[in-house]
C-alpha cells in the first residue's frame, strides 16, 4: 500500500481524516471525562496505558495546558458545553491552589491543591496565560483577559529581567536558553489570537525571533543550539554542545506560524532552516524516529536517555513538516511529513486503549506504559491532531 502524501488531494484528505478522527475518537475519549477530579477540581492526569490512575498528584503545567486544549476546541470547532465546564474546572483549581504568596505559580501539587514543588523558571505562568486567554474568548470574561495578560507580563519579566530569576549557572559560565524565547513566541501568538492585536505581544515576538535567529541558529554548523553563552557563542561543554531536535522543530513551527501571519519570506526561510537542521541532526537513519538529544560535535551526550524516542518531538515534527511544505511546496517536507507520521503512528499509538505511549527505546520498543505524568498530558498530541486537521481542512478543495 502506497504511503499518503501531502502532494495529492487524496493524500491530504487521508491525513486530515487521520488527525480529525484520531483526536475526536481516540485521544479525547482517553482523557475525558475519566481525568476529571470531581472532588477537588482540575485533572487527574497521571495515567497508565489503559487509563488507570497511577498517581493523584497534579502538574500545574497540565492543568493550564488541558484547560487550553478544551477551550481551543470549544472556540474553534464546536461549542460543546461540557468542554467549557471541564476547562473551567481546571482554571478554578489553578485559581484556588496554584499561586504562591509572591504571585508566581507552583509546578507540582497534591490532588487537593497542597503545594509540593515550585521551580525557578516560570513556564507554569505561560500555560495558564494561554488558558485564560482562550477562556476570555469563549466567555467574553474581561477578568480572564486581564489575567492572561498579567501572567504573560509575569512570565516575560521573570525570564528576561537580568538577575531576577536565580541563575542556573554561576557567573563563571553564564548561559541563556532557547526555551524561554520559543515559549514567549507561542504564548504571545495565542494571546493575540484570542484577545486581539497588541503592540506588546508583537514586540515580544519580534525580540524572540531575532534572538533565536542571531544567537541560537548556527547556519555554518547547520544546527540549532539549546543553550548558548549570552553573546551566542557555543559553550564547549556537555550542556553547551547539546542539541534538542524536538525543541528546535517546535520553535521552527512557531516561527513559520508567524511568517504566515505576516507574509514574511525571511521568517519562512528561518523556520525551514531550523526544521532542516534539526531533522538532519535528529532523525535516526537506522531505526527511524527522532533522537531526544544530540551533540553538535557528535561527541557522546551525558544524559542516558539521549537516544530514546519521546512522544512530543514527533508531535512537533508532524506539525512542522506540514507547515514547511505548505509554506514552500518543497516535496522534501512532504516526504519528511510522511516519514514521521508513519513512524510515530506505528510505534507510539495504542490501538487497544487510545492515545500514545510517551517513551520508547531507540528501536521503537515501548520503554514503559505511561500515557500521563507530570510532563505528559492532554496537550502535545491533541494539539498536533487539531492543528494539522484545521490546516488541512483549509486546503481541501
């Protein structure tokens, strides 16, 4: 049987059905309504292969991300009352329990909301921000809109004000990361999509795209760095040489999204370069799939999971290759889309119970049966399915 391709209407339609039906008939039913905490509110998302609850602790990331996913469906697909109700359960739980006395958010809570862990970085705030922005669009609630913008301000202030966040490294080896910049871009994009144009959001997008292009993308090495020195130079140590193909590919499609919004050909080229560099470095030519970490000099990576295959980089690669093809019609991206779609659905998917496994060995064998933990929830996978479905829906006919 021939592999479907983006280059034919029949192939695009086959992919569209795969993403739509996978989301509505497979992924969402795995999570909802079983993950709803009817006692404390929010979501009990730590799940085994068959949906069995394996831990009652709650990730603050997951509460915001899952509420956003439900509201994204409510706003852009169908106004099902249960989706809004379930999203408000997550937002209510966050409101009651996730904020510390200093206004920042925790990372890890017990089922009843008791704080267990708070981290130095501020990603919890970014995921809560997009959820409240989507809620503002769904309900017209001005307080939710203000909450979203305030959390975005806190996120950017905490991540970009020199000396405010406790440093990860001493002054002897300062470093900056790709993560805050790419998450700033997508958070600003979501706020803009749900709250309207705002010069503040545009300014942050401009800054972060420019910094990724000038500091993290190394065209001479055909690589996207995860961490660099503040001047963009490569730090010749384990952490400094590290490449994270999934992050690079995810950041690439955020930039391609911005390129499309602006009609900016230079951003198209930047996003496609990032996809290419990450694919060249990250695709496993022996077993298929994307490595988790690589070293820019092809030296050994210190993290023992460096050659494992995690679910989320494959979700991001499906989106990024689709968007690169749509932006350029280069058949290379259509081939890559087919490769990552086929490999991922052939290895991560669980036909018996739905959803994807999170963690595979290099050769594609299942490492463990977890479907949800503090990092994996109803977010990367359904976002990929919905985003690709919606983009292909716009191309059909």
